[in-house]
C-alpha cells in the first residue's frame, strides 16, 4: 500500500506539472484565435506557474492541521483544478451560448490559468510531507528522489502529451487531457499520522461511549472548531515570514541554494520557448514531433536515478548515526557533480542546434540538463530540511516560491533573447550564468558546517 500511495502522489504531482507546460503546445493557435502576440500568449504559462508558487503558502499550513489532514486539501483542490480546466477551455460555453462566446477573451483564459495553478499546487508542496509521513529518515531520500523527478519530468511531458493533440485537433485539446485526474479523488488515502489519530479517537469515543477520550492533537485545539483552527493557521502561519527571514539572513546559505534551484527551474521553462525555435524553425518539426524532442530530457532524468540510488545505498546510508541523523553537508556531493552538467548541456545544445548538424545532437545535449537537475534538486531539497529541521516547512516553502517566480518570469524574455542573440549565444549566455553558480555546492560541502554552527541563528548545530 505504501508504494501504491507513493505512485499516486508522484502521478498527481507529474500531472499538475504537465498542466503548466501542456499549454505551450497550443500557444501558436492561441495567438491566432485571440489575436495576441507570442509574448502575451506566454503569459498563460507564467500565470499557472505563479499560481502554484503562491498556493502552498495557504494550503500547506492547512494540511498540517490534525482535524483537517492532507486528504481533504488534496481532494477539494483537485476537484477545483479539474473544474477550472473546463473554464480554461470554455469550449462547452462557446458552443451553447453566443453571448458567452463573445465574452470569452484572453483575460478570462489567463484568470483561469492562474486559478488552476493555484488550486493544483497542494501536492507540489505537501507531496514530500506525505511521503515523509510514510518513510523513515534513512529511506525517505529514495521516495523524495522519485517524487522530485516529477518536478523535472512533469513540465517536459506537457509538450509531448499535448503536441499531437493540438496539432490534430485544436488548442483546447491538450487541456482536456488533464480532466481525467478526477479519478484520483477516489484513490488517495490519508497519510497524516495526527489526522489518523484524531479519527481513531473519534471512533473509540463512539464505540466506548466515553466522551472524555482525547488524543494529543485534539487537546491542542480543544474548544475550537475545525473552521476556527483553519483560520488561525492561516492568520498565524509563519511560513512566508520565516521563509523570507531565513532567505535573507546571514550567512546566506538558504538564499544561495534557493537562488541556484530557482535558476535551474527558470532554465527548465526556457526550454519551452527555445525548443520551438530549434526544432520547428530550424529542423522543420511539426508540433507533435517537437513534443517528442523532449524525450531527451525525460530519458536523462531516469538515466541518472540508478547511480544516485547507488550513492544513497553504498555511501550515504552507512554515514547515518544511531539516532538516524546525518550531517547535512554529506548530502551535497551529487550536487557538485550536477553543477557541471547544467552548463555542459547549455553549451552542447546551443552550438549543436544548426541545420547542418543532425537533430539528435541537441536532444542528447538536453539530457544533461535533467541529469544535473535531478542531482541538484534532490541534494538541496534534502540538505535544507536537515540543516533547518525546526523550520523545514518554511524553508521549503521559500524554495518553492522563489523557483516558481523564476519559472514564471524566464519564459517571458526567453523567446526574444533566442531570436536576438541566436540559439548559440543565447544558450551560451545562460551557460556562463550556470558556471557562475558552480562554486555554491562546493563551498557549502567544505565550509557549510562552519557557517551553520558559527554564523547561522536558525540552523542545526548539534551535528
């Protein structure tokens, strides 16, 4: 059952991420249908990413409430996500009511895109927490690694899934493909230990007739309704404020890592603009074939997983102490390897994407991006909670917010940059930027322990 739930969480996470980029397959048709420029059409992609960056600031604290748990948040927002995708499509309304058809415009499309991202976001932030509910610390990294691949593979699957649909039908068909997610509402069980304890206590009261039975989670919120607790959680939640404090305070550990991951995520969303220029404009692919070009990124992510797991099993696991603790800096060697793969990918992709070079070469180059991203993401997303265990939720919320901001912003200038500089120098510019970030994991690997213990107010200091 544990593996089945892990599969469902990963499937749901991947599907929501697909929802962000599946829109890009229909961008060209959107420019014609609504009479807008390519940059304006791209806003539909960026607003979805902005929505799922903002959403966890609200949904994550609510999922930690024992009286609510994770499942009601997942299910209610998933229903809203599916329902709002009908709003994005607007097809049924257009076919039935001429007055509503006239009211459908690009602004309405953008509003629904933001809302679908906002309501689709809970699993993107709390999926890791659900896995943490089920796995002990020594084995948690394996589950987090598989779940983390969803953050890389989900967005690149969007054009692959939606390309042929948009080509043979119209721009709304890729979004129709997300509606099947409604079936997951009937499969996901509750994973929150506190919520399960509250439920069991209620059943015991009913069976025994002893109304004085209380569990610890109930005692903490005694005298308050679930609604009151939810409101208090949102009002008093420190996720955003603490995330901001930890990000900007000295010695800058959180800021450096968040900025690095945000850069990687921004580059991920640049692909949706650069692939159009390379594989459609240069190599003459159609929409469906251009979607298949993303298989290089997908294959790279899965190819790096076995050596990463081998590193966990052979090198990392034996270094856990008897209490199940591990020095956070021990998580970073894979990130040091991944840091070199990102610029390698960008230079390879940029200088091989020419009409006189076979199209397979830039696809092979793109595989290095997902390899490096998997190593960096998993190292950093395990390092931060280990280094800041008391503020893990806030640190990860800040990381999610920053990387979503970059993911939302980068596509807006990517097309213009690639058109003005050319594929070679635009990719090289990003490659030089990636090189500038290479020292970060090395510096923290060698000096992170000293920085944590001497200069950081909130970091863990006992290991």
